[in-house]
C-alpha cells in the first residue's frame, strides 16, 4: 500500500489540507480574475481559467505529493506499487468491462429521475470545456484527462484519503466516503451515481494491487474512451 508505517496521520492530514487549500485558492483566484475581465480569464473556457481549474487541485496533488514522497524517502515508483504494469493493465480492463455497463445503467436512471423532477440534465463542465476550447487548450485538456487527472486524483482519493481512513480503522467508511467525495468532486448530478460506482471499482483495484498503478490505468482508460466518443461524435 502507499501508506507506510513511518507516515504520521497529522502529516497526511496537513498534506491533504494544503492540496484542498490550493484548490480553493485557485477557484477564488479564477473567479476574481474573470470578474476583473483580464485577458485569458474572461470566460470559463478561457485558457487561464482552465489552467487554474485543472492545476489547482490535480496539479497541486502531483507537486505537493512529489515533495511529500521525497521527504518520506519514497518515489512515485513506490506509490504506483510493485505489481507489474501488464497485470495492472489486465485488471484495469477487466474491472472496466464489469463496471462500465453498470455506470451506463446508473446514468440512464439518474437522467430519467432528473427529467421526472423537471431538473436540467447537463453535461459535465469538462465536456463543455473540451468542445468549446481553442485547439491548443483542447490538446492540453486531453493530456490532462488522460495523464494528469488520473494520477493526481488517485493519489489524493485512494492513496491519501482512503488509506488514512483505513489506517484509523474505518475501512468501510473509507470505501463509501472516498467514493462519495470522488463523485461529488466532479459536480454533475447525472454522473454522480456512475462515478460513485467507478470510484468503488478504483478502490478495489488499489486494495487488490497495493498500489496506484492499476486504478490510475483504469481511470486513464475510462477518460480516454470518453474522450474518443466525445471527439468522434
């Protein structure tokens, strides 16, 4: 597992708090710069806003995580685990083959309930960003979705939050609470239940392999498949 005996819960909590503070600061800064009408920040699809939105959380997790791992005399290789990439890839593909049909069914039911309640069924903000962005921004968003987001989010949600709750003796709460926050983090009502199911599957991969590589691979493959469908439609 990513969690090592020398790790102090207080230090991990401080790391998570710093990442969340960077996320909050990035969102506040983006709002202020957009309100000021500065070039690059005038709309949600402006390059500056997109960079702040994507790097303030996932980017902060990667940068601060690297610093923290180094301080613990660890590396990203240690965090990814010792299981071979071929086995991790195989497990990721098998898990996605099982969970994606479930996610499709949950998304259909969620949209049906929202329509019955006369609530709007909206695409995720990431979808809007990719479709409406300039070519260079779209290229960055694709790289972000396939590489940066899976690594940063898996490090935070599975590597830190889930491991911390498990260390405190709350493994079941870790499964549910981590998956709940992961789904909530993406701020899209129709996608909440599907992403909750995906998060449970990613946590299972983390537990099964004892490292982040398998959930990162599954996360990346899922995002890649969605991007391919989006760009080809």
